[in-house]
C-alpha cells in the first residue's frame, strides 16, 4: 500500500522538518536533514511502454515504433487465419460427429444398389466437395491481385475484395486486352463465387427422388422397408429364428396383398378392370401396380436429374460442359500435358473504379484464382461420375422395365423359386402358378420379392415364395370347397322342387 511505501516515509520526514522550523527550533548541523526524494530509487514498478489506440507500442516521447506497418498487418493476418482455422476445426468436428451419428442409423432397404448410388453415395460426394471448396474460399485467399506500386495495404485488400465479389474476365496471356469494356465482358467468369451453393443444390437434387419415393410408397399398403429388412436379417440368424422370421414375413406380405384387393362385384369396378386389362394405363393400389408405378417414376427422376445436371452445369459454367470429359480424354490420348483450361482459368483480369473527389479512376489489374485449381479437378471428376451414374441408372431402369412389365418375365421369376423348393408339379400346378402370379401376387408382390432378392439372397426369396404358395393353395382349396358346397345346395333345392 501507499502508506508503507518509501514515498510516504519521505513525505513524513519533510513534514516533520517543516514543523520544527516553524516552531523556532534551530537545527544543528545535520541532525534533521531535509531528505531529497529524488536521491532514492522508487519501489514502484516502472511505467509500461505506452501504446496507441490501435494497440501499437510507442516511445515515451510519442514517436512511432520502429516496427513497420506491413509487418504488423502480416501478424494480424496470421492471427486472423489462426482464428478462422480454429472455427473450421470446430465446424469439422461437429460435421464428423453428425456423420458418425448418422452412420449409426440403419440404412433403409426399400431400394436397390443403383438407387443408393444416386441418393446416398453421390449426395455424400457432393457434400464433401462443398465443404472443401467452402473451406478454401472462407479460410484461405480465394483471389490475389497484382496491384500498382502506389497501392497501400488497404488498397490491396480492397482490390482483392472488390475483384472477388464482382466478376473477373479471362484473356489469354498472348492476347492484348481490348480497350472497349463490352469486349472484355464477353469472357466474363460468373460462377466461381457460387460453386459451393451449386454443389449443395446438386446434392439436394440427387436426394429429392428418394424423398418422393419414400413419401409415396407408404401409401401402397405394403411396408417394403419392413419386409426387406426382416428378410435381409433372417439370412444371418439361427435356423429357429430364421424360420420364425420367414413365417412372419410371409404372413405380413399376405395381409398386405389382401389389403390391396377390392371387391369386384360392382359393375363400375368390373369396367375399370376391363379397361385396365385392355389399355394397360390404369395404376393404383386396387390394380396391384402402385408400387411399381411409383418406383418407375423415381427411376425416371434419377435419370432426368443425372442427365439434366450435365446441361445445367453447361449453362452455369457458360461452356459446352456436356462435352468436357471427351476433350479431357482426347488430350490424355494425344499425350498432351495438363494445361490451363479456358473454363477454369487461374489468371484473370479485373476492372474496378475508385471515386476520388469528383473523378472516377478506373483500374485494370491481373488476378490469380487458386480456387479454380480445385474447381477444375472437382468438375472433371463430376463429369465422369455423372456419366457413370446416368449409364447405370438407365441400365437399371431398362432391367426393371423388362422384368416387371412383361408377364412372362414375372411368371418365369416366380416359377424358378418354386422349382428350387420342389413345389411345382405337373401341368395343373403350372397353370395354378400362372394364376398365383397374375391374380395373387400381381405386380407389387413380384416387385417386393425382387427387392428382397436384391437385398438378401435367393434362398430367402425361395422360402418366402414357398410360404406364399402354400397360403394361396390353401385359399384356393377353401374356395373350391365352398363353391362345391354351394353348387350341391342349389342342386338339392332343384330336386326338392
């Protein structure tokens, strides 16, 4: 405290001397010497070096520090980059944690591998590309411009920012920059700021058909995901659990198929069935082809999306992007070196104006776009990936169309499993098997069995078909017995008359 400091004791000594002198007491010699406070070292710590409002150290005389402004700005930039990297690490940790939680959720089994290639794997790839490009844009330096020598650090920062948010244009190095402004904007680049948004939009477009499929297939009366999941898990269970699961799946499919049927005694219903058989245009739960119709709609959406994105990217990049991959392959076949692309140039030009008093000064600077190095590789990969997905989806759609539209294909598929289980006998059984497919299973039943086969094994499908065959034959036996009893009843009534 101040009361215990040396300054306080010196002040007390000087006050005592003043009181003695004022009272008339003569001082003899050096008995009561006046203490000079500046002869003693202060116990207080020295005053720290003053700083200005910006946080820069200054000398005690108010002069500028010897440290240059450029070094201070570089240090501040490094600190800002470290802060951004810390934010990105937190963001990536949260994303990885979310992905881990999603990975623990069981994937639905209401589609085939080609469908998952569209809505799961392609969507995941596009989201990863979105994170990579966004991190490069908002953490690093997406653009750096070569500025005139008279530009200060603030001017350089302004130039980089204004050229990033506005559009640059590409002129090859061996071409002269045209003096006319409209001619410069003919090769204007308008896409690189929006690449993360477009990638995210592409991922959403690949997932929309899956959302539509899952919303609509719940209205079919057949719980496809439940059936396929149980059948897929049954192949890894013990024999006892496996048999119980197969029996449960068989009863569940039988109830779902019965739920789809309608009473056919009304004349209007009979008329609709006749028109459906003749024209093959009606679809719905009552006709047993609702699931197949919705599934074909999803396939068409996947094909349209994959092919349409090639043309969408063509419009977005303002190039013939739908031929981009062929040109890359041509360069590789001819042995040409990898060179800068006109679609994704690294070096561009930028024009901007600065208002000074009453005049506007236009500047033209040369800028480098390191982000285009990533964009070019990403879109080369996406071109080949979109073509690959389009071909596989078209092939899958053609295969499903062949197997589900033509009756002979459906009948052959079911008979194959009946033969595996030794449940198909002579001629009457073959005719009954045809009615089993056309009247009992119908399109949606065969479609469900095919999905089970694509997500499990043929043995599981054969056991399910065998169980459904037994149920169908028992129902037919009961129906024949009831018909015979009713016929005998009518005959006995006629004899009585």
